[in-house]
C-alpha cells in the first residue's frame, strides 16, 4: 500500500471528504497547522506582569482555593500545602516549582496520526463549538433542544472543514440520549465521523475512564503506547470565585496519571464571579489556573498542561455574560502575557453573546478570534458555531465562522508579506510604467489564481447581480451550503476490527449502566 493510499485508508492527509467522493461543495484550504507569525499584543508592562503575578501568589498563599475533592486535598497535604477544611493554601515556591515542570510545548495525536497537533510554540489551532444545550438553524429559525442527529451533523462539519483542528465536547448536547450513556454514543460518533483530536469531559470517574479507553481502542494503542504521549485532552473550569469542584478535579487527576492533555480555564466574569476590573479578574483567573497545574505536576511531573482564559465582563444592567467586547479582548491579551511568563501554552475561545447568526454574532466572534491571534493563543475553543453565550450551537454560524478562520489562516501565510524580488515586482512595475494596468502583465497572469484569498461564503457581486441571483443573505447561503455538505459527507475510514471493538465496548458499558446520574 502506498503512503498516499495509507493516508486515505485512515481518512487523513490533505484529501477532503468531498474530493474523495467526487463532490465539491466548496473550494477550501488544505489541512495545515497554522503558525502565528505576528508579535503578540502586550498591554501589560513588565511591572504589570509582576504585579499580577505577585497578587496571584498572595491569593494562593493567604486566601487559598477551595478544593472540593478529598483525594486532591490529601495529595496536596502530602505535598506540603496548608489544608484548612476545604481551603488549600500553597506557598509560591511550591507553585512555581510545580509550574516549571509543565512543558511549554506538547503534542496531541488522534487515531489518524496525520492529524497530530502541536500545542505551544507559535502554533494556533481551532476547535468546534462545544457543550451548548440548544440548537438553531435557518430552516426553523427556532431555538430547540439538541439531539443526536444535530450533534452528528455538527461533527460532520467539524471533520469536513480543514480549518477545524480538534473536536471539543458535544457540539450540541443530545438530550434525546440518556445522561448515563450519552458520552458513550457521542464519543462513538466522534471517533467514527471524525479522525481529529477528541475531548473528554471531566465529569466523574466513569466518563473520563470510558473516553480514555475508547480513544485508546480507536488509535489501536497498547496501554503503554497510550500513556507515552497525549492522545486525548480535557478542559476543566474552576467554579469562580476560587473554587474547584469534585468531579472536574477527579477527571483532572485521572488524566494527569495517564499523561493526557490538561487545560484549566477559570470562568471569571468581571463584575460577577471576579472583580469588575480586568486586572483583578485576570489575577484571580491566574491563581485559579496555577493551583490546578500544581496539582497535576505533583501527580505526574511533566504532565501536558495549558492555561485557559475565559475572562470577560457581564452586562451590568442584567448580569448576562458579554463576549467579544473590548474588555474581553484586553483580558485575553493580558492572559497571553501571563501564560508566556509561566512558559505555558494558552487556550482562548471564539465567542459571542448574539442569539442568532447576525451581524452582532460576526463582529463579536471576530473580535474574540482576533484577540486570540493577538495574544499568542495556541488552542481556540468554540471557534465555529457558538451563539448566545454558549447556550446555542448553529450549523450556519459554524460555516460563517469557518470563513473567518480561513481568512485568519491566510493572513498567517508568509506569501502575504514575502519580499523576494518576484514579490517586490520591480520589473513588472517598470513594464507598466506610468500608464496602463497590471491585469494583463505576465507577473499577474502567473499568480492570479492564488494571489488572494478566495472566499467560499462571501458574495462579491455588485448589488444588481446579487439581487438578480435571488438576493440571498449570508445566513441563508450558509444554510444551503450546510445541506450540501451533509448530503455529500463521507466519514473517514476506520478499520472494521477497531469499529467492532468500539461498538462492543459501548454496548458492554451500557449494560453495566454507564455513568451514575442524579435521576
């Protein structure tokens, strides 16, 4: 079997689903790991960085963090931390020693090794929307509860678009599946409809252990190979202010022991769960993140960790979260500076507060995404498909966001600012001189097909041509494209024996009851 055929058999490489079947809904950019070549925006001075660091250390030393997990507190007591009921206080020397053990760069390898990701360095990676309970699409224009079919369609979009690098939690919560076994069905769908890096919810022993085992099976790994480097990742959120809950810490520790990817993202909304000032909210966020990193590094030195930022503000009139605001952008940039100070990768998000995929949705999401670029973020959650502060997923919004993501990827390419002689084009300028145009020059003819970004969703016709073609607005165009993609979608290949083993595991765990629930 040739190398290219091997890549196709595994469903990876640079060949898109539509191309494999002969269909072509869009001309999209090939799979690549974008490199952020810009210097980060740094609103904080060196004194500002030190001030936030000093205050975060004082929070950990003097105020402490509530660890609502007996095992975590017992481990930290052995590590020398001060335990007072649920409150854990950590000395700065201990915290900084633990943080220094965290790698500045690590990899995530899914079942298709051609989709391996590098987390850290100058890489910037985009993930799909994760965890909304509700769904909106253009056909009904109504907000409805998520189903497995909706979830599968969003997974298909996640696989189809090459600008989506990793697949987060449920792209919409399928409430038609029982909560005790939902994770089994969705992860099976995720591992068979996509071949990209997957996520594990840290919501109790059973869910985390089931996901790790299914990812191990899907990759064909022995237990030793699985633990040799990260194959799956989790994200935990602190319960701001200054608290980590039981199930997330449980999953965090289990993933740390098995050397899987760990991201901690405090949910610090300024004015509600954090101080109203951005400096105060970022400081609290840093403290909540570093204590979890310290725990992971004590359990397994060198564990692959990243700091997440979800610091934004609330609408002070209603208390509702706001996203994509100037304050959100600055907080993300500030957290990026702190992540570099601690020499750790960072996660941010592509978020908005809009209820439908309209102008507000796009400008807030674009602000969020570009603040991630400016901050030197490495992993961007919810980069495509997020609405209503994370309560709604939308396939049209997903496709609209992918247009933005591709433009960001194009912006990063060296061709856009290369200065070789052919790029300077002095001889073409001489040939045109003071009269004429460049349309017909050989220099233009040699490059016209690839010189500029070509959108798949934008409509660049003038008004009259657009009106004559039906006057279709962006959201409707996205809806038409969504239906075309789903119709022609071809899942990536998977070995029949591996597929059978996954099915057998799912059925066995369902028979055993899956994960316990409160109902």
